C-alpha cells in the first residue's frame, strides 16, 4: 500500500497518491518539504536526504 502523508504543523493529512499533485508537496515558502529523487516513474522523498 502506498501512502502520501504531509506534515503541516499539528495536522497530518493523508492523501491518495493518484490524486496528489506536486504542488501539494510544497511548503508555505514555495519550496519542496524534502529532497526528492525521480527513479523511473517513482518519486522518492526523504526527510534526511536522498
């Protein structure tokens, strides 16, 4: 099972991967919240770096 969870302050919305847009992964400053790496058709993110 694949999940998309975005932490925003105290809220933690869980999104459906097929409905998630790249804009949903951006923070309030307009930057992405974590480093990302595109491998084939999979977008991998890491809070500690890729």
